[in-house]
C-alpha cells in the first residue's frame, strides 16, 4: 500500500469519526428538543382542562366587581386584559 492510499484511507476514517460524533451530538440535541416539546404539549393540555374553571372564576370576579362597584378588583382584571361592563339593574315589573 502506498502513502497516497494510506492518507486517503486515514482521511476517510477521520471523516467517518467526525461524522459519527456530529451525529451523536445532533441526536442528543434533538432528544432535548423533543422532551421540551412534550413538556409544553402536556402543559397546554392541562391548561385546556382548567379553562372552564378559569372562565367561571373570571366571570364571578367581573360580576362581583360590577355589582359592588369594586374599582380595585376592576383594575386588577383590567391589568390582566379582562374588560367588562356593568349590566343595568333590572327594574321589578308591576
């Protein structure tokens, strides 16, 4: 085997080793990204299950703020991007 063939084979061996290491690093990075995505998906799924409870809570707070004229509670809701208006009081019919 001459020197040129030896160098070509050595270069190919080093290239294969570099590619194997690069593949391992990319696999590890991909696995971390998949775990993060899975965690986010689980968080979203759990949040969707609590949505009716959150809506009920916000509606109750808005009703309370409107009924009692509680400006602090209204300001707190407004700071969270929740707007509401007080419904006119119902007049009893005769």
